[in-house]
C-alpha cells in the first residue's frame, strides 16, 4: 500500500492537523481581499496584511527549526534550491551595492527587498514542508479561490457599475494608505473601464486571475467534498476578472496557464474544458461586446502603441545602468526610485539593473525551476488528483514567468504572494509524489512515538489494513 494511502487513512484522525494549514488559509484570503496599499505605517510599504502573515510564517519556521521541532533536512524538494539561489545573489548584491550613489529612498527599498524575500520564503517553506496530504492542499486552495472570487466580484462592480468598494476594505484599525503606490481602481482603455479589483493595477489583477484559473478548474474536478456551486462560483468570478482588466499580459498568462492544464488532462476532461472556452467567450461578447474588439486592437498595435514604444525606447538607458554594475547590480529593489521617468514594465530588465547579470540568471532559475519540478512531480505519481494538480501548478508558474517580461512583476504584492504560494504548493506535491514513489510514510508519522499509530502504519505498509 502506498504512502499516500497511509496519509489518507491516518493523517486526518491519528495526527492533529497542522496549524500551518490555517495560517496558509488566512494568507490566501488576505492576499486577495485586502488591498496591498493598506499598510502599517511604522513598517511602510512591506507592512500590508498578507505580508504580515507571511512574516509570521517565516519567523515560525525559523523558530521551529532552531528549537529542533522541525527538521528541514527531512524534506528535500527542488523549489528550495531556486529560493536559496535568489537569496544568495540578493545578499551579495546588497553587500556590494554602492551606497554613495543611492539616495535614502533607494537604500530603504533595498532593505524592503530583503524583507519581501523573507515573506516569500515563509510562504514557500511552510506550504512545502507542512502540507502533508492532498486534503491539506485542498483546504488552502479553497481559501485562495474564495479570495480570488471576492476579488473578481469587486472588479465586476468596478467595471459594469463603476462602484469601487475597496475603500471599505481599507478600513482596518492600525493601518493607513501607502501613498507611494498610487492605486487607480478604475481607469480606462479604449473607451472601456479598466479595473484593478483589490490589486494595485489592472495588469496585476489580470495576470493573477489567469494564474488562479487553472487551480480553480482543478478544484471543480477534484474537490468533491463541497457542492457544485461552491466549486463553480470561484471559477466564474476569477474568469470574469481576466478580460475586464483589459490587459494583454492577462490573455498571455491565461493562454499558458490554462494551456498546460488542458494538454495534461485525460481526453474526456480535456474535451469538456475545450467546449467551455467558446461558451466563456460568448458570455464575454454578450455582456461586454466591445471588450474583445478592444483587446484585439491592442494586441495588433505593435510598436505603434505608446506603452510598447516607450519600453523599447528605454533599452539604451537600461544598458547604461547595467554598465555601472554589470555583475550584481545596484541592489535589489533600488530601481523603483527611477521608474517615474523610465518605466520598463519588464521584471527581467529591472533585475539586470538591480541584481546584475548573475542576478537575472538567478531570477530566471527561480521562476523556471519550480515549473519544471511540478511537471517532473506529475510524472512521478500515479494519483490522478496529484497529476492534475501538478499540471495546474506548472501552468500557473509558467504564466508567471512569461508575464514577468510584460510588467515589473516583483513590484506588485498580490503577484509576488500568489506566486510564492504556487511555488510552495509545488514543493508540497513534489514531497507527496516522492513519498508515494518511495513507499515511505510522511515524516510526521515517523516522528511520533505513539505505539498505536506506529503499529497501524506498519500494518498498513504490510497490507494488513482494509
């Protein structure tokens, strides 16, 4: 009998559920519900609600490791390698940055970059190492999907009714508005409303919604413990958020994220999803018939579009800045002070300025390696739920990597945190597939000294269970 079956039969009753599941549920809700421009003033731009939860997870993971409650060496997975690589390059860049040519704002931004990495690390490490069953992952995804659904509802009110409810979501005691972000909830493009929902920008809303959609579709197929309407409502709300962001990057992200999942599905399910696509397009045409035409126009504009031509014209300026510190850059996060004039809208160009050529390679590795790990984990498991989940996570990760070339993605908190959770879940499914393949039980069981539980595990492993 496989280790996955042992987890299913014993994990829910013999061992208390990890508190990490609840922390990750809270994180998934806060990152989608509370606008990231609402911060604790004393902390600054890194003090928004979801980040505070992420810092708590990082500190809890460090404390558990230092006090011997948790041993990270019991959990080996590829995602941690890419995270450590980004950390190493960021620390070297921070140590080597020339503070004489950086103003106070840029130096504070460099500190905030490391703080952001700490929060991201907390999410990835806790999700990967403390989610010990598919059901644990489902519980976290339910919270994330409902948060995405609420974000889609907020965006729908902004688009069709020009009603913005985000000021009410910012009314948190002890928090204040971060004036440095300058969120525009309802803008315009091509005579259409262009909305941000609870994100800081429409492009962030569209890309994040596209990253969430394959996970929402996965939950409709496999989360059979909840009713159909609870599974389909998040899919509908998240799908709506993608086109009403009026973003080319969102369409690219959707094509990649959903494409990877569709290709990986069994033929019957693949056909059902393919049939649903024209239905969704017809729904968009009926409710917002000008939207598809506007998106088509902006896709075909090429360099005649001001936003694209501005990005191309900034290439010589990027080359000039790279020459000043080619290998490890001027410091993580420090380009933000110059973005008011030279908006690059490309995370890789930001990275080559801030972290240098070495840092850009590390960032690409950080984006790509988890996606490849998810596809590898899919091949290592025979469980249909895990196989579909791995495909959905790989699609989300690849979409994040692709669209980081269309906007400065790591400057957008919702994107950063959703991507971190996706990477953490990839680590979790890798470990589940690894335990299934090797036939070893979850480390939590091995660490228990309860003779009844250990005896039951041995009975199951030897085929003595029902």
